[in-house]
C-alpha cells in the first residue's frame, strides 16, 4: 500500500506541476503577491474555525458518551491527514480517527466507528442541498447542461450512500456485512491489524454493538439537528474561504459560478482516485472556473492558495497530532 500511495501521490504532484507549467508559474506567483497579510490571517482563521467545527460536530454526535473535545480534536486532525495521503476519496481517515478516539477515550470501537459513519452522513446531507441549488442555478442561468447531468449523477450516488447509512439502523444482515468489511479494511492497516483480527473472532458481538450505536445516534433528533446545523455552518465557511481568496487577489467572481464549481469539484472529490484528490481537484477546479469565464492564471492562483489552506495546513497539523497521539504513520500507509 505504501508504494501505491507514494506512486499515486507523485502522479498527483506531477499533474499539478503540468498545470502550473501550462498556465505560467511566474504569472501565478505574481498574482499570489496580491494576497495581503490581513486577508491571509482572515482566511487562516476561517480554516481553523472549519476544523474546530468538524470536531464539535463529532462531539455533538457523541454527546451521550464520556468523550472530551481535547481527544476529539487531535483524532480529527489525524483524520484530515490520512484523508490527504490515502487514495480513498475524502473518507479514508474515518476508520483511523475512530480507532484513535476509541483508544484515547476507552470507548468501544463499534461506538466510535458508528459515530464517524453518522458524522459522514451529516457531512453529506448538506451536499444534497448544494447540488439541488447548483442544478437550479444552471437551469435558470442557461449554463452547460452537461454539468447539471454530472451533478445529478453524483447526487444520486450520494443518495444511495446516505440510504445505505440509514438502512444500517434496521437491516441486521447488512450491518453484519458492513462490520466484516470494516474489520477487513482495518486489517489492511498495519496499525490496526492485530486489533481487527481479534475483533473478527467476535464479529457477531461487534455487529450487535455497532447496530445499537447506530440506532442511538440516528434516532436522536437533537444529534441530527445540531449536527446538521454545525455541518451547514462549516460548508458556508468553506465557500466564504475561497470567495475571500478571489477578493484578496482583486477578482470579483459571481456567487453563482462559485457555488456551481465548488459543489461539482467537492462531489467529484469523493471518488477515490488520487490521495486527497491531489491533482484532480486542482485540474477540475481550474477547468470549471475557466468554463465560467475566469482567467486561467486567476483560477490557478485561487485554487493553489485554497488548497494550501485546506490541504497543506491541515496535513501539517495532522502530523503534529499524530505525534501527540503516538500514531506511527508508516503503519497506516504501509
């Protein structure tokens, strides 16, 4: 897995270098000089708030468990890092952060794992609204219908995923299948190999506890409402972050174009191709912004700056958090 991850990471970096070469890196660098320290600090603060909200949302889900936010924050940061270095879409870090929280707080892995699945559900739910808004804006604005079709297909895929998560509260056979697949996935990670083998011997018991936790979380209206509210605030801040980057370099982009482009790129990033969607995120963002009339240099500059704040910065914090948690990264991607 380590060789494959490194190879895919290098492929992603190569794509970024090709994009920069085609656009002209010196012009991109010149545009970056327009980013003032004031805007830099505002955008950085927004990104920090986004990450804190992610931890708070997870704490909301675990409101009835004896879990401290000081344990949730480092587990969340390690999850960001694993998402960015493994080719599993934007959900590769979920099993790892569940394991870290389970170990740090002494709660069962079945409860921790079910909480991250509910967390993923609450993260996906607002995307449906964004997709519907984007499709409506495309139709009303007379934009390319092909984009609306792609959004519709991605939305359907996310709907199937969400329906599957809801089904986990009622279908015992599906829960058992998912539990086995989850344990098999954990066995592929050296850090959790011995633990997953041990739990596989009691897979039926793990499945029952997993079902119980899923019912508890998904049946708690307070968890769903508060969690969704926090998730929506997080998404608003993500759009605000990139909008401010455009403003910071002196370009006024329409809110409509921004919503459509970011929603489509975000939805596509769930497809597990390259680690952290490295290269594919940049390429699709730039191409779509250009489709909506943004100059290639501006589109590239904004995308690179935005990626630094939500890819590089969280990854650095994730490395620090992994050291704090005593997690050996080589045993995750090996």
